[in-house]
C-alpha cells in the first residue's frame, strides 16, 4: 500500500481535519477542519478548487450534493447547512439544539439525517433542509448515521453504546443492539445493506449481519480509537482509520487484515474512491493522504 500526500495545510496551520468525502466520479474531495473551514480539492492535481467559510464551529461532516453543485455540511455551531458551490455566500440552514456530530444522506439524495450531542436526530428534506421528523434517538452524542435498505431505514449509533435501526415508515426502532462494549465512534454499511460495521473507542471493529444482528464478528488490530470506516463499492473490503496512526484494509469475507499503512498522526476520516483502487484519509495534522491499494 503506497501513500501520497494530496493536500497539506500551509502557513504553519495545523488545524486537525475532522471529516472527508468524495464526489461520485472521484474527481474532488471535500473536507472540513476544526477551525470551521471547508475545502474542496482536485484529487488529480491536489489544487484547491474552492474554500467555504461561514460555520462558527468545528466541521463534523461534509457531502457533495447534486454532482458537486452543492455541499452539505454540519458543525459544532449547532447547524446543518447546504451551500451553493458557485456562490458560497448563499446557503440554507437547519438549526439544532446542540453541536451536530454526524450526518448522512440517502442514495437518491432526497433526504438527510443529522445527529447532535444531545442525542437528537433530525430527518430532513435535502432540497429545503426542512425537518421531517425529530427523533430523540439516544441519551447522548450521536456518533454515526447511515441510511440502509434504499433509504427506508436509518442506523443511529451513540456514545451511550447503543446502535439502533429505525423503520422510517413508522419512526419506530426495528432493531436494538444494546450496550455494545466500548463507545461507538464510527459506522459504515455496504452497498446492499447486508453488513453494518462499528468502530469502537477500544480499537475493536465489529462486523454485524443486518438481517441476523445477533451474528457479530470482531476485527482486531487497532490499538486506539477507530475514528473512521469506509466500505468499498464491491462491499468486500473495509478501510479503517485510527488514532493509533494507522490505516488498515480488511476483507469482510474472511475478517482478515489485508494491508496496513502508517502516518505520524491519528486519522479522523477515510473514504474509498468510488472509481479507483484508492482510499483517502484526513488526519490530525491537517493532511489529506491518498493510499493506493
């Protein structure tokens, strides 16, 4: 596994990067930092395409919307915002009762969900950012969200150690994975919604069969917080980034580690390139790294 630095913050700035995502064609990566700045970078040249400022707290998640025309973001300033990528002074805002910690969107980009420190999850229309439903999903920080089953169900995870699968036709809990040992810090699901993967504070990774949630397998290798997870387009490989300064690639079929790479600092975000054999990571030192698998 070879690594290349795609982007490094200049002028002595060492603001940790907190999140990262890639557009559907693999051309651009958008990421946020602890100083409220969102940056869009070309994945081929590493050049900055755009910078978005306006949030007043750490950026906790970013997504491209509508073939890069818009950027969806959430922040510790108690807001979720939808930005026009051509005129970033114009945005739609959804306000929350506390710091927003997690964000996800449906495959068709029709709706989104954002979870905050107070355990509330807002399910909202992506076109208007109007809340469709407010769920008091957990007792404390929401740390992971994912739509599954073509957007008909929502997975929520929290520092309270619970993971829940909600039926969005009734907004009732369908499955409760109660009191998983260790705080849940990251989640990922595969393309066909058959697997749910949880990253824990302890460094463990749990792989769960969604249709048989009592079947839980452990992937052991990290020695510190698993801060980020991403499953590739085949649904067979998992990338995990940890505060132990490593990025690891796993087989979800054999539950074995395939390869490991290391950095000089902890990793907060990872995502597979949808078109290439590449994983991108964002870290505490303000660097985006491209890993060739």
